């Protein structure tokens, strides 16, 4: 066993001090180097990945574009779900594109945070999201909103005649280990784009590995175009809360001197890809309290930094 792997094991042991952390998996070059469930939690048990599911939605949109279901990220959403627009819509709705929804730059007021409860209590989540007042121009500042991701789920459903869960099961079926075990639906039966999706940490790792391999399965089947991955990882805006960049469903930043691409779900559901080191890391956490408010999210970033430092010497 190398010194780097010995050091990694020590880091994984110390990680148990993070009281909210439930599971941790570290993989490099496609091989799992460390795997741990803390305080009785298992990497084989499903967990609510919260907003990390927005990254899964992004992949489905990329596949839909590759298959010709959608024409591209510049396609106006008016062409796709215009029938759900308010009776007297703000003219700016005509300018909102699929790409704006992916990058959280639709300009519409957020349905997340303090607005989330009232949004999911509404009788029609799609129409409620489209009826939010504009707080910026389309393509402007990042306004984090699960409603924007839910509109993407509605777009896929409306334009394929299949549920988003069916599409995920069909389009990602060749990805060994990938599975969505539970997923909430809205009153119209549309699966909630961007929240309340259950996956095991192993399933999350399988998804991360798809991106690490440039869109290929372990057996070489292409599920995502490399262009879509690069497009998704291109910085388009920045979070007002963390300062980290954001692409299409992926956060973009640098940690421990390495370029990092990551998905983040409420409370600390993390999926990291470290391209230069050929590394994927999954972390899941207790959702109470909020990972951001408690500093837990920052502690997870630091944990990743420690893992990078330990394994970089083996590069």
C-alpha cells in the first residue's frame, strides 16, 4: 500500500469527526480507494440528494439535445412550455432560453429558500414558477431557483411524452450502478426537477464517473457528448452566496490548487470531479441543519482538499 493511500485512510478516519457526514467514497482512475459509512450509514442505502439532482437534470437535457429532442441551449422556452405561461405574461418570458434555466439566469424570482414552501403548496408548480416576477433580465445574475430546474423537467416531459424518470432510466440505463430509487412528483405528475431525488452514494459515484470519463460508460458506450460536458463545466455566472462559478447544473471552482467541478445538495450532498487527477468523490450528509449555515459545506470542501493533497503525490 502506498504512503498516499495510507494517508488517505487516515483522512477518512478523521472525517468521522464531522458530525453531519454520513458517507464518503473516493475513487481514482475508476477504482474505489476509500469507502466509509459513518454512524451506521451505508454507501449502498438510498439518500435524498436534494439539489445535487439538478446536475442529473442537466445531463438529461444534454442527452435530449444530442438526440434532437431539443435544438440547443439557445432554444426559447416559449416554444416548449409556452402553453403554461401566465394569461398576461411579462414580455421577457419570450427571451428565456433552456440555457438560462440550466445556469439559473432566467431572471425570474426564486422558488427556493423562503419561497420554497409556498411554491410546492401551489396547485401547479410549473405555472407558479413561470408566474414569478422578474428580478433581473434573462441572462443576468444567478438567481438560484429549483423552479428553473423543474421547468426543465416539464420541458422534457412535454416534448418526449415520457416522464423524466422514464427518460433517466432509459437514457442512463447503460451506466452500471446508476439508479434513482425514489423521486417526488408535482400535482400534475411531473417529477420534481432539482430536489427530492433518492440515490445511493454508489449511484452518485457512477454518475460522477460518467463525467470523469468524458461521457463514456466503463465499457466504452457513449451516453453524453464530450462537448456537452465541457459546455456544462463552462463558467457562466457566480453564486452570490459562495462566489463559486456555475455552469449548466455544475459548480465550478478551485480547491487545493486543482480545478473542481461539483454538484451540491442541501445539507451537504456532494459530488466532486477533479479532472486533472482523474478523481471522483461522493459525500452525503444529514440535512439538519443546513450545510451552508452550519459551515458543514465548507468543512466538506476542506475534506476534499485534504484528499487531493494526499493523493496528488501519486499523480
